[in-house]
C-alpha cells in the first residue's frame, strides 16, 4: 500500500518508516524540512516530502495518491492546544478530500474515553474526535511509556554516569513499558486491517514491570549494578524545568505545572493509565512484542 507517515522524522515516526518499508509498503515520509530529515534518517527507503501543519496546502499535496496515513504529532505537553487540534482537523479534511482509505493515529500517550482535566491528555482526546469527525475510517493506538525514554536526556545520564535509574514512578507502580519499534509494528499491522476501523487500543509491552524490575534488567544489560530511585513528581518537574530553560518563564511554569498534574495521575489514577493487558490487543493486531530485558540488551548503557 502507499503510506504517508506524518511526523516521520520524530522519535516515534522513524521506526514507523523503517517498519512500513520492511513490510513492503511504499512510504512517503513527512517532515517540515525533508532534506534534513532524509539525511538524519539515512538508509530509509522513503520519499521525503515537506509537510507543515501550519501550511494546509503541504498536507493536501502529501496526501495525493495515498492509501493509508500514519499520523504523529508534536507534543501536547509542550505546545499550545489550538495548533495541534487544527492539525488534526486539517489531517482529517485533507485525507477525506484525497480519498485516503484509513487513518492510523498514534496518540503518543494514554488517552481515556472522557476528558480528565489534564491538557496533554485532553488535547489528544479532542484530536482523536477531530480525526474521527472527518469521516475517514480511523484506528487509534494509545501507547503507554516508551522504553526509549531511558535513552533520553532526563534518564540516560543518571544510568550512564551514576548507575541510577531515576524515574518519576512510585516503587509499586506497574508499568507496561513498550518500545517505539513495537508501536511501529502495531501501527503497520493496523494498516492491513480495515475491519478495525473505529477502534481505539491502549497499547503497551508484553509485561508489567516495577522500577526495581527495570533496574534489574538494566543491570544485566549494562553488566554492572544499577538501582532504581523512585523520583518524586516535584523533583522530576524541577529537573524538566532545567531542560526547558529556553522557554519563556510564564510558559515554562505553566507547562511544568501541567506535567506535574498528569504525572501524579499516571502514578495514582484509578484507571491505572500505564498498565495494559495486551492479550486481547494481540488477537486483533498480532505482532511479537519485545521484553524490556531484550530491548535493553540491544542498547549501550555507558557513554563510551
Ligand atoms: N509515551 C511516552 O513515553 C512518550 C515519550 C516521549 C514523548 N511522548 C509524547 O510523544 C509526543 C511527541 O513527542 P515529541 O514532541 O518528543 O516528538 P518528536 O520526536 O519531536 O516528533 C515530533 C514530530 O512532529 C513533527 N512536527 C513538528 N512540528 C510540525 C509541524 N508544524 N508540522 C508538521 N510536522 C511537525 C516533527 O517533524 P520536523 O520537526 O522534522 O518537522 C517530528 O517528526 C508528545 O505528545 C510527547 O508527550 C510520549
């Protein structure tokens, strides 16, 4: 099939480009700067095109002759709601006008069926409704926490430099960590399943792990002891505030407050947003999920 992958240059989009090409699809990959993105994602068998959600004609052009769209969007934690909702409305309109058969929406985070009062969550839910309203058959994949987060600036330095896995999860929080490659595999699997139109799936990995379990697997993968340190949400927010120092003060303060409220919900919400039973999902989207220990064994846990 001919696929358009929106947000293809992002952390979550890149494995989707690879998985879609490996499955034999013809891939059109979208980024605002396709030259830079294709260099960054060297080796991917994709046609890179320019798409900016602020420029509707770029979205319309990219949709031409496309069968299925895999839609990824920038952060709903660190961006204003309106442009994100407008981007989803635009995607739906353009897909309908171009005769696209199906949209697969990666919400990037857990989404419930009702608003919860957390901006990052509620914006994604509104985007889901906006995409559905366009009338193009829609399948939503709603992932929990990515294993790949451990390679990012807020987690990796503690692991590599201090042998500490520091994360804002309570000691007894069960989390269905998923790797971005498995999310990509699930999305590509959904491409070939028109009968799933209208369905929304919470998706996670094959096992529920606590922080200490993750640290134990990291210790094996790294070949040295790494211990879990349950970080308070306040400490996490303070650390993230430092990473966001380029943002304006008032904007940064608002985002950090939002981050704190949604992380408290992730930890204590009665719905247990980070826990997913994948058995029923895998019956409809049959892919082989990666255990954390296997994923960790493939990564480098030091700076050398
Ligand atoms: N569940 C988890 O564990 C987890 C972890 C990390 C992030 N997230 C969530 O994942 C989402 C995305 O994360 P991120 O922001 O870090 O993603 P990212 O990797 O920065 O990717 C964002 C993508 O959107 C594209 N993009 C940005 N602005 C655009 C525009 N105006 N028009 C068209 N494309 C545009 C970017 O492409 P170009 O810049 O190349 O144009 C890029 O491909 C967020 O909601 C975040 O909260 C979840």
